[in-house]
C-alpha cells in the first residue's frame, strides 16, 4: 500500500461579528487542511496552524516526498520531509505543513490498522478529558467589560469548569476585566489569562502581581516567545504558573524552553510543532523535566480530534491514584469550520469531551461542509 495523492484544501468562513485580541482583528477564519489518499482508497485528514495559503504552498512542496510511501511508516516519512527542508525550515510555517501531513498519515494509519490513533500512540489512558473554553476575545462594544462578563457567565452556565480570557489591552483595562469576570463566575471556576505576547517583562510582572489575588490558573504567553530568559525571571517572581509554546517548534525548540526553565506548562500546537509524531516526543521530553503539556488547539474539528487522540495517550507526572487530567483547549469564538466540518460534531457534556474510539482520528468529514467552505 502506498500514498497516491496529497491534496491541500484552503477553507474560509466569514465571521458574522469580527473580533480581536492583543495583536490583530479577525474578519474570517481561513485554515488549510490536507487530504492524503492511498492506492487502496483509504483517506486521512490533517490540519496546519497558520496562514492557510502559505501552508498550502508548503504542502505542495512536500507532496513529492510523500507520494509512493507506505503510510504505516509515518516516522520515516516525517524524517524525509524534515531532512528535505532542514536548511530553511527549522522553525516556522513549513513545519505546519509537515504537521498537517503527519497528522493525516496518522489518521490513515489508524484506519488501515482499524485502531484509534490513541492506541497506536501507545495506549488510551483516559476516555474523556476536561475542556477549557478558550474565549472572551475583544469586540467593538459600548462596554467591553460587561460583554466579557456576560460571555463568561454563559460559559459557566453551559457547564465549563475552566475558561481562558484574553488580556493585552493595557494593564488597567486587563485588571478591570479580570476582576469583573472572577466576581461573575465565582471562585470555583478555573480562570486563565492569555496576552498573546503583548507585554514586555516590566509590564508582565506588574500585571501578574496585581492579578494574583484573582486566583489565575495560568498566565499564557505574557512575553515575546523568544525571550526565554525573561520567561524564567517572570516564573521566579509570580505565583501564577506560566504557559507558553504555541509559537515553538520541534524538540529542539522545546528543549530550549525546558533548559531555560521558561515555563510551568508547555503548549505545542499539533498543527505546527511537528505533528503527532514530533509532539509525542516533545511530551516525553517535557515529562523528563517534570513540566506539564497542554496542547494549543485553535482550528477546525480536525484539530480538535487530533488533540483528543493525543490527550488520551499523554502521560501525567508524577503518577498517583488520583492524578490531574490534561485539558483540551476548545476555542469558543465563531467558527463554522469547527462546528460543521466533522462528524460526529464537536460536543461538550458537563465540561468534558469524549475521545473518539473509532479508527484513525475517529471522525469523518462532512462533504457538504467541505464544499461549502473550500476556496481552492
């Protein structure tokens, strides 16, 4: 059996209401997925995180090195793609293309062997995971704080036990939003804050110190991702755990974070850091350093399904009878690609998601939705 086709597909979903975070506005969601097909008719799906049209071009670059390969030899294929672009793709968007293809090959492998990806990764350690709502983006509104509070209350009433809000508008506004949301949701809900690397060290430490009384579960990307030493300094000067890594790539990049003691929580994106093949190794590396891994996940239902399979298998250190569970990040901003593209649909019950146990990633693609959103 060999791979006979590698097809990148760009999907676009226009937003009814645009939103923004500390860096820029979104008026639509545009994502590149990939369809990988074998000569026996098996089909695997993957997704890359980042600028869709650039990822599409990168997938087209890698496709010749994937064609006619045995999909069961996923590590061999991964290594071939990586070596072919090592001189210019040690970081960045080319790795999103490798990740998309790699995840699609894992989906293929599971379907060929009639096993869920979690089994092939080494075994299922859990059949469901808690979900945190990645939400509370900024919108153009007369009263932003009240709008965010109303959204947080709806999330709580929907059953979420944990949620993440955006910060990065300025310390005064951030603190106003944090205080109002914590008051509205109560002390029992886990609350994370995400600056999307908006602040320098002085600003980040000021915000962290003033946010500590509001029981923040973690402070995500407070600083620019290359400031490894500053992340360490921030960790030493706040009681809030520091999370980062969605802008990091490969074992080497995460080893730099670990050696510099830059994070309490690593957040590799399965659609960017190297795919399931590489992120499995990143997780093992983090485990050796005693650092938690909670993957970044912000895309279509394919990304959600991929993260679920990974989370079913991931180790928790130290082991104990009542060990903590890894979280799934579930974006709650408007996204038709997340809600309509896969079957069964993304569904949260009492703040948790079940991990599919069907072969591969455990999902099917809704062909009507694919046609609806495909632009190439």
